[in-house]
C-alpha cells in the first residue's frame, strides 16, 4: 500500500525542487489558511498547544487532497 502524499511532503518537495502543480499549491495554501484560522482564535496556551499538535499530525499524515475540500477554503 502506498503512503499518501501529505502537506508535509509537498512542503519538502517545494523547498527542494519547486515543481508543484497548482492543485498541490492550493492544498498547501488551504492548509495554511485553516491552521491560521484555528490557531489565531485560541486564547488558552494549553489549548493552543493541543491544536498545534493536532494540526501538525494532520499535515504529516493526511492526504493533501483532504485540503482541497470546500471546508478548508
């Protein structure tokens, strides 16, 4: 079974060879916007760290196509 391409993978590819498709770039942009929206609304430091870890897990394990869905626009 093939490992899904994640946001983390796309960021690494972009840093090394910068040959991402528009779809890949959109997924990265959507993820970054979603992360900013979630984290900027948190006032409690403990909650911030929990959400930060959750978002990092999403970036490391979720297929980038997840972030092409309307809920992340």
